[in-house]
C-alpha cells in the first residue's frame, strides 16, 4: 500500500466513503425538493379561503364611553362575515371591543356603522380582524 493510499484510508478519504456521501447528499436534495414542490402545490390549490378585505371609513368619539365606527367590508357574495372592532385610548390600550356579525349578502362590498362601548375615553377605533363566519 502506498503512503498516499494509507493516509487516505487513515483519514476516511476512501472511494466508498465518497460514494456514500454523494448518495446521502442526493437523498437529502431530493427530500428538500419534494417538500418544496408539495408546499407550492398545497398553497396554489388551496381554494377554500375566501378573500375578505376591510377598511376603516371613520371613527367618531361620541363621549367618554362610546365610539361610533364606520367600516367597509368586501367579501365574496353569499359569505357571512364577522369583524372584531376595537377602540384604543391615548396610551394605545384597548378600552372597547365588539364583534359584529354580518349576514350573507349578494353585494361584494358592504358598509356598516357600529357603536362600541368603552371603559375609558377612546381616541381611535380600529378593525382588529374580519373573517368568514
């Protein structure tokens, strides 16, 4: 055995080891590729989620204990929608919260006005989130 071959055997640089490392690399690469392809297909073909958009049109401070909010919601026709509205005070603490349920409608875009009671003086009203009910 030559000194070069002896050093290669001593430090694990044999042809068998290189072949095994290549095989492991190929298997890992194929696994990653299959995972990415499966994720892309899942995201692309998932048509069960309806797109719901909401927009604040205005918030009027009625008094120390109430805020009236006007909200526009866009959702596919025939979709029941629920929206969580919140009122914040000057310190950005939530002082009022209300969940509003909208029945299904044939219109894509709807506007509603709701009064949210508060426990402290509110300074702004926000839409926390809207979702299909």
